[in-house]
């Protein structure tokens, strides 16, 4: 079973471009036919915040191919990376739509609320998002090591679409999550790097 690796890093002051360049170089060097495209996102509210997301054949492949580059990346950061190995629960992507801005949500609930959290994301949150104008992508990932932690990524056609949806939906969609005892972390970003795997 393939996995999706999510790594959140925070660059040292003035090192965000160097960090993004180094991650892009590592992506280009490491990716092969066993993995799909890798993406790097930079925070809009905090440009030093960088998110890496890529699918790999398995955890061992990711760890073996990234061991050397991880140490180099760590030196550009002011805190330890937050890394998760996930399974993809859902993916919608409009093939012709361009994504201008991405909103990522990291939700962690008590373990006993995991099933209720997943049900909520699929039966209430998902339909509300798809009804909003401008959604070009929506993905849901579950942390394999902490099953009650989920990541959602929503790609928007424009900043205006994202901002309008945030004003309308956040007051409706976040409170039920908190009622489940969940913590919520928002991450608004733009895509900085997108690399397709080499074939052959």
C-alpha cells in the first residue's frame, strides 16, 4: 500500500527560499517511478512555514532515499520537522482547474472520536466544501501512527474564492469539530514546487 508523506517545517529567519530550493532539489533527486508527484507549499500568513506532501511506495523507501537530505534540511530550520505517514482516504481533483491558493487543515481528535471525525469530514464538511464556488481539489489523509489525526487539503481557483468560503464555512464547520474534542490547525499556502516522478 502506498503512503502519503506530510512534512511540516519552519525555516530559520531569512532561510525560507533556501529551504524551498533544498526541498525541491531533494524531490528531484529522490523521486522515481515508485512515487508520484511531490509538492511543496509555502505559508501565506507565515512564509517561513513550509509543507511537503508526496506519495511514496512505502515508508522504507521514503526513509532510505531521504536520509541524507533530511539532515541538510534540518540545518535550515529553527525547529524539528513534524512528519506524518498517511493513508489517502479521499481525493477529488478537477483536471482542468488551476489552483491559486491551498488551505490545509490539521485536525486531531481523541482516539475514541476517530470514526465520528471521519464521518463528519465526509458527510458534512465535504458536501459543504463542494457546494462552494472555486473548489479545484480536495484530499483527505489519515495519519497511520495517530489515526485520530487527519489532514485535509483544499485547492481553490482564486484567493477570492478561498476567502469567501472561509468567511461562510469556518463558523459553521469548525465548532462541531471542537465539540468532538478536536484541535484544529489552519495552514493557508501557495504551491511553490511541483515535481513529477521520473519514469524508467
